[in-house]
């Protein structure tokens, strides 16, 4: 049934009901056809009501799409649930059963990430006899993260907000610029990467996944990568007027940091945006993994309705 017929029938029904309502109770009521002008007026009224409702629903849908697009812009959004960042081997659980459980979990999540990347690569193949349009370029991710993270640390120390907004995602850049604003204006921060440690092992790609995270966008996907970087860093505060270092501010630290990069990938053109720094995360311990797993399974059960009490 066409959309135009429905308002017409409703209009005529409205007119007929108004006529029958005015007749004496108990008397025979004969339905008479309304005048053409009145039918047109009723049609216009019902059409306007339907049109306004459709416009309101459409505008709300568009607003939601815009809000989601802004939230996930350039690869923003939360860290992928279940992201597994392996501990250094020296920090693995010592108990044999826990060691095997941790190793199995690590391998399973690595496989999930590898399959997501492979699926996207296969999608970029026009057919099975041509090369994929999208190149994984796995070997370039760790050096890129290393260079970008050093640039970010130096920009943060220098108070360079423009650089931070350029190489970091908006939420992370806002946190860094807010920390800069809280500094004592009479002091300056000095920062230096003294050296990179264990160059045969680090920087190391720990996790990589590509998923569609925006339910209202069927074109753009988000790619996330976690890179471990081991370095010795030196930071201090000094007084610009005298050049003297603030007593007790000098810190020399050996760190293993897990830098998260994120970007968007187009499912139609298979072009990707530039990597930007999402932030940092921590290594996944067995306790943390089991806790996150329980939360995810509980949420999945809730969405599927499995945790609802049975109807009596």
C-alpha cells in the first residue's frame, strides 16, 4: 500500500467519524461523502503530521551518525576489548598450569588479531588472481611508533601543544595539554631519551587488530597497534631565570612502555589515514586477563538475554 493512500483513508475516516458523532443516539446514521475541499484539507493535515514525524526521526538519526563519526574520528574510541599485551618472559606466571593458561591466551588473541588483518587484506583483492590493494606493512609499525612517541615526549616537555594535537588523537592530546597548563609557569621541563635498551627485542609489535567499531558507519574501520618500547629516560625541571635545576626534580628511569597507535581504514578504497597516538596501556597480567574476560562474557550474556530470569 502506498504512503499516499494511508493519509487519504485516515482523513476520510476522520470526517466520517465526526459526522456520525453528531447524529442523535439511536437514530439511523447515513454516511455522506465529504466535500472535495475538506478531503484536501484533511489530506494536507495528515501529510504534514507524517512529514514532520519523518523529519524528526531522520534528523535524530543524522545527529547520532554525526556524533558517532566525531567520536570515532581518525581512529578514536576505546581500546579494543580483549587487547592482549604480553608480559616479558621474565614476568610470566611461575606455576606451570598458569604459565600454560597465559601462553594459550596470548596465542589465541594473537590469532584473532592476525585473522582480522588477513580478512581486511583479502577484502582488498578484486579477485583471487590479483594482488591486494591494501598492504599490511607490518615491519614499519614499530619504528613509526618509536619515532612518534619520542616526538610526543619531547613536545610534551617543551609545552608544544600544536605538535601534540597533530600526532595524538584528540582525547589524549587534551589530557597532555591540560597537564601542560597545570605546570608552574616559573619552571621549565627538560626531557631526554638517554638510550634505547635491548635493541634486538625492542621496539616490538605486541598487538594489531582491525575492526568495525562504529555501528553506523559501514565504510570506515579502525586499526589499532600496540608497540613495546624500552628506553632510559631523563627528566628534570629548571628555573629559566637562573638555569638552575630544581632540587629533587632529576629523574633517570628505565622503562618499558606500551604505545597504542590508531588510524582509520576505508573498506571501499582500502586507503588508510596516518597513524596517531591513542595513548599508552599496560601489559596484560593473567589476573587482569581473567577479570576482563569475565566482564566481556557477562556483557555478552546480558545482550543476548541469557542472564534474564526465566519467565514464570
